[in-house]
């Protein structure tokens, strides 16, 4: 009877959005004993335990299998997990925590715009100064593999624990690899991103561990959670469109062209149409229905659309369900 363990950020910029994400799915995260208690629960789901960890610890816990699910940035997944392909499964991106991991150099380096330029500078630098170019970063693994891809070997990594953008001005490195969202920290430190220097586009993801103990209990709890998550995601992308038309079959044929689908059919009713329509196609759908004789078309927002087939759970089960 091993419970499903979900690791969520205990602090930092992903924390608040994570609570909102669970809230939208109708799941209430409870932290008995307040912010200093590192174990919690989800209201009404007895087989789920919450572990509050830092975003980077979450990536490591997914790798070692001590948690089943975790919410963390894709950057941390790729930096902290050796073989992410075979170690974790990305369940779904969450639409928050967007940031790019980038290579940035001083703006004063006017001749350096690309990774190829940087490669030239790196060789020159070594010849001229008798030491290697220094790159300040906490993304050591991402940097090594990205630089290797561009054939750059003449550099040395200076591990940074924070305020990485300050390293060039402080004289502790020539350039940096760090994460950026608005670009204002880079700008404030007179740094520019190389044109092909975006190493990774990151955002927060719901990630599953492939090495955790996926007991029947844990899998069942995962299904309950993913049912709610998928139902909310689906609902956010569609609207419920209703109308009374001359000929239902004909109207459905027309709106199916723009992706609207009949979900709730009453074979005795030849005139009522009620379809789930992609959010962006609602106005076109209404126009088509009016063309099919509707006087009025109403559009409703839905909270959840549950379906028997769960597009988030099925791929996970295939990987861990035996
Ligand atoms: N502008 C940003 N700067 C840094 N991280 C960001 C930014 N936007 C989103 N993120 C995401 O937030 C996560 C980092 O969160 P946070 O800073 O709370 O964790 P952390 O620094 O790894 O924690 P700790 O260092 O204590 O382990 C990363 O996954 C990153 O992708
Ligand atoms: O492009 P911007 O919008 O300016 O954001 C990027 C900055 O934000 C992060 O630092 P954070 O505030 O998380 O501090 P940290 O270095 O202690 O993690 C990151 O390390 C950058 O320094
Ligand atoms: Mg941080």
C-alpha cells in the first residue's frame, strides 16, 4: 500500500503558480503545521502524499525515484538528470515559469554575435592569454553539452551559486550561461545573448519518475489526479456552443469542419445542437449555425471535460504500469 508521492516547490518562483495549478484542477494542497512542515496532503485523496522541496531537489528526487510526480523547470530536469529520456516522463507542460537558458557575453564584444564567433574567441583567448576563457554558470552539464555541440573546448567553467550575471564585471569570468525571462538582469549587467545561444526554452512541467515504486495504489491515485488535470486542461481549450437549427445532422456536418464535436446526442431531437468547439473557432461556429437556421447561438465556458480516455494517464501507464 505505497502512496503516490508528489513533490512540489516549497519556495521560489514556481511555488505560487503550482498551488494555482492544483487549485484549477480542483485539488487542495494542505500543509498541516504550516510552511515549515515538509510533508503535506491533498484534501480528499488519502493515497497521496505531498513532499515540499526546492525546484532543483525535485529534479534529483525524480531521478532517484523517491517521488512519483514532481513539478519543476525543464532546465533543472536537463541539468540534474543524466539521462532524462530514460529516467523521467514529461506528463505535461504547465504554462508558467517560462525562461530561457542562454549564453551571454559582454555587449562590448561587438564582433561576437554567434556561437561560431565565440569559438574563434575561445581559441584566440587561449593563445593570447595563456589561459582559457571562463564561463560562469550553475548549469554546468547543460553548458558542457551545448558547447561541445559547437566544437568549443577552450574554456573553463566557473561554478556560480547566484548573481551569475555579475561575474564578467567582477572579473571572475568572461561570459555566462544563465536563465533569463525578461532580459532585464542581462541588460543591467551589459550582457547580450548570442543569436544562436538559446540552449533551452524552459517552463514548469509535471514530470513523472520512471524509477519510483509504481504500486497499484500509486497508479490509481495518479489516474485520479490526471483525470482532474486533463479535464481542466481540455475545458480551458473549448467552449460549449448551443443552438436550435433546421437540420441537426446537416449543422453538425458543417461545424465539424472547424473542429466542433457533438458530445451529448439525443436521437429524438432533430433540432438541438450542443457541441464542444475549440475556443478560437467559436465565432466561426456561431456563424455556421446561424447559416443553418439558428436564431440565437449561446456559448458557455466549462470548468471540466472528463473523458474515458485520458491522454495524460495513458502514456504514463504504458511506461510504468507493467
Ligand atoms: N527568471 C527566472 N529565473 C530563474 N528561474 C526561473 C525564472 N523563471 C522561471 N524560472 C524557473 O524557476 C526554477 C528555479 O526556481 P527556484 O529559484 O525557486 O529554485 P532553485 O533556485 O533551484 O532553488 P535552490 O537553488 O534553493 O535549490 C527553474 O526551474 C527555472 O526554470
Ligand atoms: O531575465 P530576468 O527576468 O531578469 O530574470 C533572470 C534572473 O532571475 C533569476 O534569478 P533569481 O531572482 O531567481 O535569483 P537566484 O539567482 O538567486 O536564483 C536568474 O538567475 C536571473 O538572474
Ligand atoms: Mg533561483
